[in-house]
């Protein structure tokens, strides 16, 4: 009887061990872990000039809504085209677009547009954590906010527009009015029949008195000359 009980006990222990240590199969469709939106490693990014595309790694959901920024920058004309190096500095912000990447959603891809400079200028597009960056002066000046970016080299040279010439205005010549001079009054010449005479004023009492006196004087002189030389009148 004792041996039988011992045998049953041993069998029970073996069965218990089998139940405890048998691994459970993984159920299909189990919940996927969410990603931390504050880690740049949670994202995949891509760019064309003026557009940025961002999604999560393997389509996994973010744990919460996350605010992000897409910015465009102008680069110096002296940039050598060799990725991101000292010749790409300083960079000044040209435009920015702030948006929210939704959390708790799988397989989300956001396509974001942003203004860019003319194609004759170098430009860079970057995804960032806010706030907006106005200028990048050093190679690691944005490392704390940077998610991913791409530089686009310029195509050709910018041509300055030809200014429209200002039309020349010809001033209207000033017309000087012509002044007609007043006619000059010719004085009257008086004298006797001998041809002697004096120029006297033509008008006024002075002229009249002078005329009377001259007439009397020339008459007297004429009579004396005729008497002296026995001339007939």
C-alpha cells in the first residue's frame, strides 16, 4: 500500500512539472509596442525639393501625438556640394511648416510641403523637433532637435531682373511774352521860308510859346537881312 501511494505521488509530480514548464504559443495578432515620438530613431524620412515625407519605423504607432517641424534653409553660394560641411554654413531659415504626427495609429505617413528658394540657390530641408530654428551657424548647432534632412544644390545662376528705365520727361519750354515798344513821338520842326528853323516841342503850352517867340524872331531877322542887302521880299 505504501509502495502504491509512492508511485502515485511520483506520477503526480511528473504531470505537474509537465504543465508548469510547457511553453505557451504566441497568439497571432498580439498588440505591437508603440514608439516614443521624442526619439528621432522612431522615424523614417525622405525628401524632394519643397516636400518632406515622414513615417514611423516599420509602421509602428507612436505612443502619443507629436509636434514636428519641416524647415527649409538657404545655403551660401560658395557651398562645395560635398554633403553637410563647413562650406554649407551659415544657413538661414527660408520657410517652415509645423504639423502634428498622430499617435496610436499604425502605418501613418505624412507628406509635408514647405516653401523653398529659387532653384538657382542652394537649399536644405530638415525635419526638427520644435521650436523653429532661425539660423544654423555650426555643424552641431541643431543636433538636439534634428531628425533628418537633405541638401539640394543649386541649378544655374540667378539672373537679376533688368530694371525698367524711367521715362524721361521733357519740360515744357517757358514762353516769354513779347512786349511791343510804344511808338516814339517825332517832334515837329518849325521855321520860315528861308529854311531856318528850330526843333520845338510839339504839344503843350511850352511848345506854343516857343513857337510864337521863334516866329517873331525869325521875322525880325528876315526883315533886317532884306534891308541890309537890298533884297526884295
